[in-house]
């Protein structure tokens, strides 16, 4: 593809720079690209609008947190979903859109059927829930074991043998007591 076609299909000097092989753009690279475009007599008038570069048309959107109106670039791949940093923190640091979000229904299920204490040491303040079969989607009560962080870490380390029998005994006793 020649430079005239690249410029015609692009919205900005930055986009042209990426298409011709620059891995990043900065002021010096943009200047080089502009000079290259001018030297090749390419039409780049679609880049300019009121003396500024036109990349994307602006549209109005409502904030997903506070419902306030704000403007964003239409069809931009990284268009904002919230109106401010504060709303962004609320939206992205909680709920399903957070990369660290976990559906913790299994914790509720575990503590409905088991005491909220470590089965190895009786710790009551900080309790993890271990999935015995390793399947995080299996939230059956017999698969959920309350463990303190230390004993949970033991299970997932070379020290598993120090807690394994105690955990297996606990679950066997629990099953005997909760037969249907």
C-alpha cells in the first residue's frame, strides 16, 4: 500500500505513523510524518477541522455510575464509560467489570454449612474458603473447606502433607453428620 492510500484511510498523523511502521509516536515522529505527507503531496485535509486534528466525532453519553451527561469520542476503542475518575473507581474497582472480581457465592454457601473457623487451628478472624477438588465452580458444601490463610497456603504448597489428613478427616466427619 502506498503512502497516499495510507493517508486517505487514516484519521491522524499518529495513525499514519503506526501504519508505516513506527512502534510509538511522539512530537518528533509526528513532525517527520507530516513532512513526509507534505513531500509526497498527499491530501490530508480530512485530518484538519477548525485548525485541530479531527480523529473522532464527539457524542454525548451518560455516566454508568452517576448518570451525569458527558462527551466522548464516538467509536473510539478506549471511549470513557464514566464521567470522572471518582466514578471510574466506583465502576471498575467493584462488580463484574473488575478484573479481580470474584463471584463469592461459594463463601456464603460454605458458611451456611460450616462454622466460620479454620478446620485445622480454629482461627475465626480471617478465613479463606478452599475448594477441595480444585474446581472453583463447584460450590457444593462438601467441596468447600474453611481454612485460615496459613493452612490454605500449606495445602497449595509442598507442605500439603502437614494438613491433608486433618482436612480429609474433617470433611469425612462432616459428611457423616450431614447425610440426607
